[in-house]
C-alpha cells in the first residue's frame, strides 16, 4: 500500500480534501487487512484446539481399550488360574497333604493379589464407573481407592447431585482430580484432602484442597519448565482446550488448592465434532 503524500502548505481546499479521502481509504484498507488477519488467527486457533481435542480423544479411547483388555483378558485368565489353584488346594486338603496345601495356598494368595492389582490398574486407566454412572460415582471410587492405599483422608463434596455432564467435561474433571490427588500424595505430606464441586447453571468450579506442606509457586513454575514435570502444565493445557482455567494457590506451610473453573455454556465446553 502506498503512503498518502501530505499537501504542501498553502495547497488548495481540493487537494486537502483528496488527501483526507486517501488517508481514510488507507485506514479502511488497513482495518480490513487487520480483520482478515484476526479471522485467520481465530480460524487457526480453532483448528489447533480441534486437533488437540482429537489427540486427547484418541488417548482416552486407547486407555479405555487397554483398561478393557486388562480386565477381560489378563483379569479373566487370573480368575481361571485362581479357580484351578483353589481346586488343587482342596484336593491336597482331602489327601491330607499339608505341605502341598500350604504351597498352593501361597500360590492362591499371590494370584488373588495379582488379580486385585490388575483390576485396580484397569480402573485407574479408565474407570467404567465414569461412563456408566458419571462423575460423582467415579470420584467417590477414586477417593476411596486412594484413601485405602495411602491412608490420606479424602472427602468429596459435590454439588452435582449425580447430574451428568458432557462426557468430555466429566473426563476432564476426573483427570484433573486424579492428577491433583496424585500430587497431594507424592509431594504434600498432607493428612486430609477435599474435593469440592460447585455447580451453577453456567459455571462449574472444581477444587482439590490439601492441608500439606504447600510450596513456592515460583519453584513450581521452574519445575513445570523442566522436562521431568508435566502434571500441572498438562492440567492447564487440557482445561484451556475447553475454555477453562486452572489456578494453583499455595505457600509453604499453607497447604495447596488446585482450582479449575469452567464455563459450561461456552462453545468450547462442547466437543468440536467437525475436525475442519
Ligand atoms: N499438592 C502439592 N503439595 C506440595 N507440592 C506440590 C503439590 N502439587 C504440586 N507440587 C509441587 O509442584 C511441582 C510440579 O508438579 P507437577 O505435577 O507439575 O510435576 P510432578 O508431580 O513433579 O511430576 P509429574 O510430571 O509426574 O506430575 C511438584 O514437583 C511439587 O514440587
Ligand atoms: Mg504431578
């Protein structure tokens, strides 16, 4: 675009009017260019979000498949093995072979332990509860499971009242809670944690609070930048895909709060069905 040349001093009214029109036209052209650029940036961002959501869907689908394979494949084999061992154990008992009975009992215990681990791993990968009964049931199970394994007391206060949300939103909230509680267990030394869900017609707030040692947020930013630390960054990235925001509140000795805020009726809270 060529620049308008300013009329010399003492130029006629006509020249000044031409100059004014040229400048106005150039401003209009510039505004239109900016508008086009902005639209193209918005389109690119939408494409990027759609793509990132597709990758996320593929990951979740893969976890679902792996969870099913573990449960139905390895799980069933271990169940059959436990049944066989039980029968052999009963035979040894009938034959009053005490030594063999003890060894078979040990083998049975090991097999039952492996079966429990397999089922637990399958549920952690993708709890069928989340698809079948929704977020409240899945979070209750997660809290109970982690409490039993670690001794951390975890309570759940949900304003959802078992109401179902969009499946993607339910998965997002479950994964954020899972990651935040894993951090509480690994880093905080807390004795209590609380999951709180507040639900208003257009707004959803999820908080995971702990009474642990807390940490310097500046240190976390450093840890996030380092290659070995991806939990909190992943949480933020996923929330952003749905137009949400994750905030971390913490200080040494003050515990930690992870808060996810999501506007439910935002277009991006719904999954993009068209990958265009
Ligand atoms: N609830 C918490 N209490 C205390 N410190 C925490 C808590 N949550 C996070 N942190 C601190 O923030 C850091 C970053 O957490 P982040 O989840 O991103 O990474 P990570 O847990 O170290 O590794 P991973 O990638 O396996 O999640 C942690 O290393 C820890 O120092
Ligand atoms: Mg982590």
